[in-house]
């Protein structure tokens, strides 16, 4: 935590949360994320947890399992 001031860390956390929420909202409006299943109702694969994990993977320059379409 020493290399950067507290204001910078707060900005990073706020940006991380904002990007995750925006990805989740975009996936809710995208018709490509919704899947029809014959046995149940239509569902969206990309949840808020997947959005947080995807943003963390992008921040750490790593991959993730669930990617938005």
C-alpha cells in the first residue's frame, strides 16, 4: 500500500466496481447473453459475480472462465 497514496487506491477500487457494474448492466441488455433452454426459463449466464471476476482478471492481466459476449 506504500507506493501509492490512499486517494489513488480509492480511485482504483471505485473504478473496479464501476467497470464491473457497467459490464453486468451491458450483459443484461445484450441479446447474445440470454440463453433459451427447453426445460426452463430464459437465463443470463453473465452474473454480477462473473463481472467482478472478469474485471479482476483484466486488472491482474490474467484470464477468466466467463467472458461477456
